[in-house]
C-alpha cells in the first residue's frame, strides 16, 4: 500500500509530491514523440517546469487566474501542467480535437468553454495550434507550451487547499460546457485513492499508458499518480495507439509495465490484435484498470484468452467506475480479485428489476462489477434489489461545475454527488447498469443522445421529437442504434439512415451502427409522454417492435 | 501490395455504409477529411495488418496524412516482413 501524500490529503502534500519528492525520485518519464520515446528523470521534468514559470507570469498567469489548455501527450504539456500551477494559475483541460468531429463543431465547443472560463491564456503544443480555429485568438491569447521553455523561474505560488486548481471539461457532444472544478485537496485525495486501488509501491512500479491527458483517466490515473509516487512512466499517445493498436500491450511487455489503464473498446481491439501478438518478454502487468465505459464480460474473456499465454492473469483486469465529478475513480475491483459478473434478464433490467437468469437464456445480459468503493468513498442510498441513481460521497468530489450554478445545485447536494448513473450494489460491489438521463459513454467520450436526436429531427420525413439514440453491447463493444418514427412511409430508408449517420458523426464523432424505422407512436413513452430510451433496445431485440425497415449501417 | 483502393474499401466498410465526406478517394485524400473516428481508423489499420500479416512501424505513423501515406506505411511493413 502506498504512503498517502500527507496525513490528510492536502494542497501542500500534493505540491510536495509533484516537486520536492519528485526532485529526489529515481524513476523517469518517457514520452512518445512521434518516432521514439524521449526520456527524462522526474527531477528533470520538475526543473523544466520550474523554468517555464517566469514566462507564464509575464503572460499574466498568477493566483486566481485560469489557463485553458488542450493537453496532448507531449513532454512539453506534461511540464506545462506543473508550470501553470507553480505560476499560481488554475488549469482547465479542454477536449482534444476528435477525429471525425466537424471542425466548426469543435470550434464552437472551444469558444463556448472560453466564454464561460474567462482564461488568461490558451495553451497547447505547437502542432495542435495549427488545427485550432483562428477565431479563438480573438477571445484569448493563444500560445504554445514550447514558447515558455527556459523563460526563467518565479517563486512557486500554487493554488491552496480549497482554491481552484483544475477544471476538467468533458469531451463529446454538449451544448453547454460542463467543467468540473477541482481543488488540490480533491486531487490529492484521488491520488491516494488510486494508489490504494493499485496497491502500488512508491518507486517500485512501471506504468505504460496511451490514454489522452485531456481525459481524467490519462491525467490523474496515468500521469499524476506515477509522478507523485516515483513510478517509471512510458507515456504513449492516442494517435500511436490508433495507428498501431498492438503498441499498448507491446509496450506493456517491452517495458515490463506493472500498471496500465484503458477502455473496454480499446481492450477489445487490442485483444483481437493480441491473438497474433508476439510479446517476447511476456507480461508482468498486475493491474489493468478499465473505465470510462461499461465493461463487457465477453471482452474480458477475449482478453484473457489472448494475453493469458503471455502471463496476464484474469485478476489483472480491474473494472472501475468513476467520473470527472469525483476527479476520477469512485469504485474499483480489488487488485488481487478477478472481475465478477451477474447474469440478468435484460428486459426485466430495463424495467428496473433484477432477475438472475441462466447464461443461455435468450434475454441474458452479463453485468460486470465495477468493484468496491475506494478509500474515502461512500455510496449512498444504493439497493441490492433494484437499480438506483448512484450517489457518491468522496473526498475527491468536485466543487461543482464552473460557472453553472443551476447544474451544480442539481448534481451536488450537501456533499453528495448525484451522478445520473444507475446501478445496484451486491456484496459490496457496485454494478453500473445505465443512465438516468441521456448520456452515452463511447470510448471515453460523452455523447448526449438528446442533442443528436434534435439534429435528427431536422431530417425530412422524421417525426419531430420521435427518435431515440441508444447504446447496447454485442460482445464487440458498444453499438449505437437510432430508433426513428417517420411522418410518412415508405421512404428511401438507406439514404435516410446514411444522413442520420452523418449527423451522428459530425455532432458526436461516433459511428452509428444501425437505424430502425418505426411507424408513428411505436416508441415506448412515460405517462407524461417522454420517450423511454432505456426500453427501446430490449423491446426491439426481443421482437416487440414491428419496424418499417432496419438498416444495418455496419454491413455496408 | 497494399493499394489505395483496398484501403478505400475498408474506409467505406468502416463508415458503416454511409458516404465518406470525400466521395472520390485517391492517394491524395486526407484521412482527417474522411470523417472517421479514431477507433474506426485503428480498426482499418489493424485489418490491414491482419490480412497482410504485417505490423506497421508506429514510429512512421506520425507522418501519415493521406490514404497514399497509409498504403505506403503498409507496403513498407510488407517489404520488411519475414517471408
């Protein structure tokens, strides 16, 4: 078990861990820079960060200011994170440009966030500057991290215990920016929590990660935890994983990584690739945290089959549950335990009932546990017999959503976070099963179904307010199906489905798999007329809809 | 030999049947303009690797911008693959 950052999680403990303690660390940071890993001991990383602070101060960064950043996985961005804090600023992490997302959609996201945040400065790496909308510069000075290198040092004045230190903006489709406001105290508590989940040994672990630093799993789980606890860190990039999915487990083997993290979707792809992998040195990985989306039992089995012969045990897979509102993690499977699951009736589950069935039952769905509450976390009001909204008390809770008091009041009540996620607890284990609202989590991106559906409303022939975008698992990861009621039929269903798919990609940067066209008044609704999105897939998959047409977009 | 046409077919399949933003794909077509998600691109690269029994060099991937670049990356791997 790792030593806490201090007796009680505090700003001073956090800054000490990231500076003074890291200055005596023996481990190093290795950043992928396009064609190789660039290595520097953590003590050098700290010195480089300190040497950026005078330039930042001259650019206006001081206590009480906010700095917007698109954090890409580069050596300069890593140093810049600490540099902004040491110069006194709070760092806001904005979504990185997602492949497939329309340029004007991304520009709109960044402009909206900056209008809310009021940053002193906008920072990113030189290469990302080229793809940022030019209009951004009209609102805020835009600079590269590189432009602050070796600009000199100022005395450190990082944010205090309960001051704003970090704002995590979620990626994905969202009309109103949602930035979780974190204090150093919350971050320090989270790093303690992660360390206890990992059962990590300071100075004795090797982490390998490609997760984006713009995401909470990348930032807190895979960068700050290794930094604060003297882990060796091999920091790859999402782009490298994209072009060479084998590199995730390839790196784990090559560098003898003991700790890693990823998503279910990425694990599925890696496991597919892993069947033919040559992992010469074998795998020493003790903990592979899986988060950001629901973990699929078949993917775990596929991964164990693919990597078991290379030394990876089922116990290494650590399904976890968390969200940016709690800094990162809330629950996680204990390090030495294999993931567990329950086999439930999917139709009953959609109606809010937990009915265990045989694995070969046609309605069977496997729900994987996200483990036990982490250190300092309490789940409130959960039931063993029915899904309820997951409510969390944690030392890592955000202060709320920056600049959005209404949304903060809705979700943060008397120190309890109302997550909007549904789940139940059996034998202490949390089983997340869905959402109260319309948010779909696809490979770490938040997709607001209602926004996509509003865009679909604009398509010719579609009944306004009569579509539902739903996600479901088919063993190969999350598939997205759009149910649409038509004003009149018949129509050119494929052409309409393709236009809908184009909208889904442009608005949410995710691919639609299937479009189901229905007659008027087919979609299930509440007595007040609201579409019951969660019931659509179970009803469809058990033959209780009579579609006009079903277009399988994945089949081409 | 990996051709741009072969990659274009994979792009179309991965686009779930809907039209890519660029209807005529050739070696100069920018990958970013196609409207593929990262995961779709990863699947295309992996499918090429699986079908041709190659592993692309991640150190060369940073320079890939067009379908022609991607075909070139695959063909380099093909040339250096053990026979």
